C-alpha cells in the first residue's frame, strides 16, 4: 500500500483524498489537520511518512524531533480506542470517542491519567460538566506502569 505523505509547516496535514487511507483520523478543513499523537499513530500503523522541509522523517526521527509536542498519555489512550475500533478525536488534553461507524456522534470524553498522578475533585467535576455539554459520558483512562489502560466511567450520582 502506498504511504500517505504527512506534511509539516507549523501544523501536520494531508490532502483530503487520503483521509480514508489513514482511518479517518484528523480534523477536516481545507486539508486534514493532525495532532502529533495522531501522526504517531499513523506512523505506528505504517500508513504514512512525515515530510518536513526537504527531509523525510521515520518514526524514530519524528519522535526525536517532536518529543516536546507529543503527550504520551493522549497517544496511549487514542491508540487503545482506535485499536478497539472506535473513531476518536484529540481535543486539548482529552480524547473524544465516537459511536462506531458514526464520527458525528460523540459517546465518551476520555481524560487520560497515569495511575500515580493526582487528580482533583474540581478537575473531575469540570470534566464531567464538559462531557455533559457535548452530550456524552466521562471516562477516566487510567494508565498503569506497564501502559495498560483501564477505563472508568464517572457520573454525578456516584460522586
């Protein structure tokens, strides 16, 4: 399979006609714009390559070049959700999960957190409110030291 060329000029992007080739990842506009974590997923799956100026970056070079821009927690949760067969979008420090086969219907707002990381009740309540605003449920994606992820649903009646 021909690999998709992901270009970088301040933002990662591909041409619209290649959206299906990378599993409908990214945000549609005049082009498809990708977050660094989404680019890493595409590179992991060997669906694409990154072109920056005159240089082609492989996965290791990409990781070295953009190590300060990649949120590994978001990447791990995004990868897990995609590998489970769901569409997902990265939004700020969260991952939005869509109904299978329907990219327009969010069902979960997932907040990734390492198992030893502190998380305040205020932050949980803010996340719960944000999930309600977009019409979905809140999940905490707890990542352990072996990078296994367990998802816990949070709702008002259990708080």
